[in-house]
């Protein structure tokens, strides 16, 4: 089977690796000059399991164990499907396994999370405020819900109650998200996949009789000007095409004529993640999700703390029209910097806020229920791994397996829309119903409506 994958972020490169290991002819098309230079490079790379459906929890739990065994996954050893042709990679992304705590907030039910964790056999503890303050020295355990603008007087009012959280000793963050994508891409290339960089897809052809995808046409892409050029046109034949184009995925769907039966909408969103340099590592232990104040944060090497937003309703969300992604301002803004870092300082008063923004800007594709779409489409041979909503980096190791399994199952005759394909986990004892990630699903009513999923 000739498979063309559009996008070489961490998820696209992971899918490429699993398809080539399954014996398929794989070509990856990427606008940038190397793997992982799009949304992946702006990821905070947090690994956690707090999702609102069992299958989403299981995908993150299964992926966690692949991250723990990442070097073997990349090298094709230790029970993975195939030995690599060589062991030339000397640097690998690593999981910093520090645990994760989600602070109490009304929009996330601890009872629901506990039920899902019990079902998946994920270890956890319920922390009251006293435990939270003991386990996370320097924290202000005040309950500040609902979210408030940082420039308002109400934001700085003293709390009258305290909160706790749900803690898992597993989880943390991946050391280098860009390196992780490049590890996947290099492993796939070693094992026979072809990566074509600095090319943009300009059209997708279909067989006139069957409507099945047959090829993609690409042209040179100028990364500095963000322009598709008229040069370097190339037609690449395909039996299947996998859209993993991140914020450009809607435009790729339009080229294929796919999307008319989607019940889940996707749209690009601009986001920023900032960092605080301080000689005091504020989070030496678990990573923290803090929807109570509208932020999440994780530690990093050398006392760095990364802080991002969880879409508090009091702050504007920066949506992008699908055909305007290349025009997004990629310069950090004072407004978002202050919103994120002030929230961090409210939770950890000892935080030292820099005088100017330091961090990254990214654009990712958000689904209407903040749950990804990993699915076939109504166009035969056209598959999607999209709507990743800024929370799917952690699942990249597992998504390679589930997408390869889905594609092979459908191509071998499975009616996934009527009888969803089930993936049997390799690392845990459970299975994952891939219908949870269907393009035609009912909206996930349990979703937090934020990057937390």
C-alpha cells in the first residue's frame, strides 16, 4: 500500500513509523525544512491522563508506557515490531516522570476522573488542601474560581476557601518535543519511509469512477515568506492519504472534498506558552493543571517553569481563519504573557516574573469538543489525525499504532462507521474503541471545553 502522510509533526512522524514497519510504502510531505517545526515545537509536552472519556484516558495511559520505553520504540527493539536497520541516533527525547496533579475545579469532576482511573488501573491519590501545601511547598491553596481577568481588582481578592486536587504519581513531561518528532522521523526514514521537505500540497486527485484518492500534487514552499511557489511541481501517487497537517488540516480536507459528514468542527487557534527563569525550581515534583486560576505549569531544566493558559472564559480566545494560518503573528504579546504569568504568581507568590515575554507562539487545530479526530472520512482512502487541540502531544506514541491499525482494518474491509475498530493495547491490558475519536461522534458533553480535554 502506498501511503502519503501530510505533515511531519510528532504525530505524523509516529504514524509514518508504524505504517512503514507494517510493510507499507510511506511518503511524508512537509512544508518546513525538518520534522517537528510546526505545532510540535511549541508544545509543552505534558504527559497526563485526566481526560473525560475512558478511551481518551486509555490512549494517554498506553502512550505513557511507550514514552517510558521510547528509545526501544525508536530503535525497534524490546518487543516492538521490527529491528531498525542501524542504531545511529545518539540523542533521544526522554520522559521526565514527575507525576501530575489536577487542582479541584467545578468543571472537572474528581468522582468522574476517579471512576475512569479505576477502570484503567491508573494509580492516584486525592489530596486535601493540607496535603497539597505539604507536597507542593510555596503554593497558595486558595480557591479563586471562577476565572477572572488579571487586570481586575477581583483577581487579587483573598480566597475564603482552599482546594485540593487529584494526583497521579505517573506522568510529567517529555524533555524535548522537537527532538521527539525528529526521533520518529529518523527512525521511519531508516526503515524505508521517504520524507519530502519544503513542499506544500496544492491539490489532491481522486479516481473519477470510484472517488478514491489517487495522488497528491506538491510544489516548493518558501518557509521565510510562507508562500507556495510555482516551481518544483511533483505528483505523488497514493493508495491512502493521511491528513496530519495540524492547523492547515481544514484546507487539506477541502482539497480532498472531505468533511461534509463531520459532526465535529475544527478551527485553528493561536496560543502562547511562556517561561519564567528563576533560581528556585517552583515545581520540583508534580506538574500541575490549575483550571481554578486558568493555567497549567510544568518545571524544566535549570529552574525553568513553563506556563500556559487553559482558555479561561474571562480572556479572549485567538481563533484563526483556516486560510489565514500563514498570516498569524508569531511574536509573543504582553497581554497573554501577563495573563499567564500573573496567574502563576497568584498560585506561587515566590515566582519571579520577568520584565518582558519569554516563550513560544504556536497554532494548533481545535475541535469543537477538544477531543481529536482519528478517523477515516467519506472520501475512500482519505484519513485524518486532526483536531488535536493542543493536548495530544502526549499521545503521539500511541496514535502511530492506532492510526496504522485503523487504516489497515478499513482498507481490509472493516466498516468503521457502523462497527468501530477496536485497538488492543500493547502495553496495558485494555482495548481502545476508536469510535470515540470519530468525525461523526456526538459532542463530548463531559469535555472541560479547554485544552485539558
